[in-house]
């Protein structure tokens, strides 16, 4: 059984027919994409019984052990999402009883998001379960395997537009968006 999607197999076949070589590079890239998609699907399947998406799960573990809570703005910043996205995620989490929004005692204009007991329990239990599952995806890899794979993934990432932009930004160069 081939792990690649039919559309990727078709593209490889067409590239071979047109004489575009090496198609091995195409196949490898599509294999990485298939792995990432499979991990995303598995993640969604594992979180769905808890009425959670990956985005909601991230907010739960960011709020975990912060009894004072965080503002929606701080959550958006820490999660790397827009304020609009975080608002939608918070609405769902609040509806499902994972958290509550409270007005700040210091500034009534400021809203703080705090986990409910249900949210605390879910964050604690799911974080442990989820991180064990993620780690299991490379079970049997020794340190050398992990380092080799990491190095290769980073090399490929630097060939993406995002990777090149990050390298240039890190180097302190001005770049065009």
C-alpha cells in the first residue's frame, strides 16, 4: 500500500512521463506531507471525543496552572494565532464548560480567561496522554536517528519560502514579504 495520495501519485507519474527527474525528490516531499497529514488526522481523532480541536487543546495547556488566567490577547500571542481565531476557540471552550471569562479585579475593562475544574482536569490528563502519543511516533529511534531526521527536516525546511524568510530575518537582513 502506498502512503501517498492519488493526486501526488498522478503528479509523479506525469513528471516521469515528461522526463522531469529526479521524481524521487517529489516522492520524498509527498511522503513527508502524507506523514504530516496522517499525524494531523490522528491528533484530531484523539481529541474529538473530548470536544477538542488541536487549537482548543493548545489553549487548555497554555492556561493550565495559571489560576490568575490570561487575557484573550495574551492567549492569542502565546498560541501564535489571531485574536479572531482565539475568540472562536474560547467561545467553544466556554460553551463546553472548559473555561470561564472573568473581569479583571484590577481593571474592569480587561477580561481574563481561566480554566474551570473540568478544564484543569482535561488539560492535565490530555497533556500527558497527548505528549506520550506524540513521542511514540518516533518510538524505536535512537538519538542518532532523531538527530539525523531533525537535521534533514531542518535542511528541507530552509528550502521553503518560510524557511528562507526565517533564515534571512535571523541574519538581520531586510526582506520583502
